[in-house]
């Protein structure tokens, strides 16, 4: 650079530093937005949660009877059974309309920015912890969501305490929802398939053999967790599972079950893996049987 005037060199270096600084700033802005999915969702270990209980509102996604028998201190019951019903078409297990969900969450002292931890047992909850995370995403949640890694069984296995008393009522809040339709998909969209997609049926083998959506791949939802604590598969194992079953991860993926609960769990594992965003067919086979022409 001996032939370039020193003033020109200083100018080039200044512009280079400015460009690098701008790149770092934009990276800091764009990457969190891309991964925010449903409010910056990630796993949290039992020991970490135990040290930060006052920081979070904790949602127990197991059946209410399981919550009553013993729950993490301060945890609120948030079973899918309490927030679903048949819709006007007779489709079972449909989530309450967004206005009702927003009122219910607000009544629990939760707004769209509250820091939340969700746990279940990936068993009796039927993966309801994933369904709960999906509901928040669908409602446009913008806070931080943590999924308790290993669920209630990991909590108990670490010797951490549970309680049977109901927690104190939280001050009511206003949940300002803004629907994020990219997390859901309609029966018509699946039937028409105007764009490429991979459909993954997460029901049991017995359910699958009784009938499925044409072209779907079958991977039972229980294959998406591992170990005695039923921890969600890590990214490597998750990708391998999809690959082994012929799922093309370069295409948009839609998960479904009978009513969106088990597939909601798989959707959660997918989002945690860092793969491009997936969708949960919340209506599931219940909607397909009633609303599709096939």
C-alpha cells in the first residue's frame, strides 16, 4: 500500500471499522429476531430454575389432577384439557379463540412479555408442554419462554421440592395478543398444497394404520424425546431422526396428530433444534376428517 496516500489509507481503515461495527450491530438485531420464534424459547435445567423461581411464572402442563398431587412451588395449572373444546364444526380439541386465551392468561397474571417456564412429563401430559409453548407463539408472545429440561421427573430426581398447595393469586394482567398465523396451518392449505411441504404424522402406529393425511410420513411423537427423564432430542439426534424417516428438512415441515397436542410437542422440539421454523396443524386429524374433501 506504499503507493496509496496515508490519508486515503486512514479513510479506508475508518470505513472498514464502521462497516464491521454496523455488521455486529445488525447481527445482534437480526439473529435474536430470527430465533425468537415464540419469545426466545430455550431449555432450562432444574437446578437453574430452582435458583431463580421468583423470576418466572411457571406453567404446569400436566393434567390438573397431577398438578394437584404435587407441583413445582408457585406453578400454575395449564393443561390443554382446560383450554380446548369442540368448535362450531364439531372438531374436537380446538384451542379457545384468541380473545378467550388472552383473558385466561391475563387472569393468571400473564401478559405478552412475562418470563415463563413450562414443564410437563411428556407422558400423562401428552406433550402438553409443547402445546403450551405453541399457544404462546400463536398468540404473538414476545417474552422469554423456558422449557424445563426433563420435566417434573428431572426436578424430582434432583431431590427438589414440590408442593400441593395452590400458589397465591397473582395480580391480573392484560395480555395483548397479536396472532402469528405462521405457526398454524389450515385444512385447506394442506389439502391444496400450493407450495412444497413435508407432513409428519406424530400419532401412534395404531392410529396411523387407521388412516392418515395422504403423503404424510409417520414418526411417533414418543421418538422425539429420550432417556428416563424424557428430555427433548438434541439437534443432532433430531436431524438424524428426520433423515432416517425420509423427511426433507430443506422443505417446510408441518406436524400433526389427532388434535395438535402431541404434534405441538414435536413442534417445540423442532424449534429448539434451530432448524427453519415449522408449523403445527392444530386441527389435526379431527379437522381433516371433518373439513377435507379427501
